C-alpha cells in the first residue's frame, strides 16, 4: 500500500511536522526518516509513531485547521497549534502622571497614582506598568514593548527595568519580576513577607525614559517552547518635564487650604517695647517637585532686619524672650511641614527651634528654610507639600518710633 497520498507535509516553526488524527501526547522525541528529521517533537497525538520505509509520522493531530474569527479587538483561533499558545495578556495600566482619582493601577504603594510615587505633576523619566495575566499560569513569562511615539523607536523592557532596542530570553519575566507583586497564592510575591515581594517595583518599574514623552505599551506571554502569543492591545503612558513649583499664601494658623494672591504682606502691628510680637498671619508655601534629588527652599531679606531710614531692628538667631544681646530682634520660625506623599519636607535647624519665641535670622545672603533629600528612606520628590513660617519681633525702649519694613524673597531650587 502506498501511504504517500494520505500524508500532508506542513512547515511549522522552521521544522517539518506530519499529521493524521487520534489523541496522545508524544514529548521530546526525535523523528527520523531517510528524507526528514524532526527534532524534539512535543505534540498532542494518539496511537504513537507510525513508520514506513520513507517516513516516521505522528498520528492524531490536526495542524491544518486555522480558521479565524476576527474583529478590531479580538481574534478567535481554532486548531493546532493555537491550542498550545499562552493566553494573550493585557496591559492593565501604564501610567506616568496619573492621580489617585485617575489611576487604573492596582498596586501603587502610596495609593495616589503616579504623582504619589514621583511627585507633582508626574514622573519625568519612568512609568508604572501592570499586566493582566488573563489566566495564564503563575510561571508564565512576559515581554513588555515600549514604543517612543515621539521618535518612533521601539524599545523593550530589560531585566534590570531599563529599556533597550533589543531583547533576549532574560528579558521575559514573571509578573513578580516585573511588578514586585502577584496576589495569586504561590506566586512568591503575594504578601510582603514573600521573597520576591518588591515595594520599589510596585511604585515604578520602567526606567530610563525621556521627559515630556508619550509611550505606547504592550506585552506578550510565553509559557514554554513554541507558546509565545501575539502582542496585546496597547495603552499609552506619558512622562512629564522635570518640575519645581511653589506658591505663596498669607493666612493664619488654620490656613492649610487658604489661597491668596499677590502682593503678599505681613503686618506685625504696633510693637510694644520688651514684648515679643508674633505676626497674626503666617507665610505658607505650596511645594511640588518630581526631582528625585529633592528641592531646597531658601530665603533672604533686604535689610538684615526691620528697617527705617534711621534705625534697624537687627535680625538675629536667638530666643527673643531672653534677648541675650539686649538689642531687640527680628526673625523667623518654621511651624508646619506636611505633604500628601513622598518627601518628607524637612525644616532647617536654624528655624526649627524649641522655645516659643526662639527664631532664626534673616540676612541678605541665602538661608536654607525647608528641603527634601533622598537619603535613607527619604524621597526627594514631593506631592502636595504644604509648609509655613511665622515672623516675630522684639522692640526695646530705646527703639525709635517709625514704620519699619523688610522685604523677604524665597527661592526654590532642585538639589544636585
């Protein structure tokens, strides 16, 4: 009997495979005939290997069925080899400038979107990506594609979480390795005591991006040899410029939400000799930055104290209630420093004083008032920071009467 008319030879993944129809799993066999050689075949079949003088073949597979039902969003495939492919994953979120109200990510540690991780108005050089595994097993590997839509350059997420125009098998990673968290039992990163739990990757996990850019993100899955899926649908993430911003307000001690417009003025009122006078209103600062190195807020004044044409109440660092110089004085004292996330905003020790009337000096050179840094567990960035400072003055009996004034200028700069 000549079997050749019943045999169809198909090309699949650069090797030759043959098929009829039964049900059995044949794994990792090398199939040899005088004409063809199939290396390490792992294919669903049944009934074993059939041989003739010319061919060795696997029975009971159906490699020719590949009918497709497609739409703009989905493709339904039937037949071999579609049955061995992993499920096409989805990009759950790709975000660089979202807020707590707009995020679709599930696992930002600060629960305030990307701005909660990078500071306001968002990240200048990184984004967060989370993958919807679509019921693929825990050990499924994923490759993440990152397209720079401004320069039209295709990048791929690397195993060190930077990006490159090339990739290799090491850049296919589990959800634990990509996100630092996979809530499925047995993942190795379901809870914070698991060995692969990584809070930093839950914050941000794609680094080395350009500022003020738009990136298209997609992913695909791999679950063993020959199972790689097509690319997923895309999501767009944006980065922001490196930003420092602050706003001044004049309000009393309850002025956390107060907004005031220029010109900004503090009125100390009438100074009673030998009595420390505290301004009724504070100077408030709204501070935001996405600089990872942090920020510094300095101030300087125009006269080294409260000035008239004939006399100056000197600015000094001392407890005005004690007045060790016996010459009166004028100075500033930091009061509050808060933020929605990141930071914290720190007070310089010159103005973060203990006694109620202890102040730090104002001078015509820059003096550090508030700052952030990224040492230890600190974050340099600030999201929705709010800080305040109060002014105090002491006049002596010998202080001449008159209208005293000073001008204070504030400078916000990035740390380098």
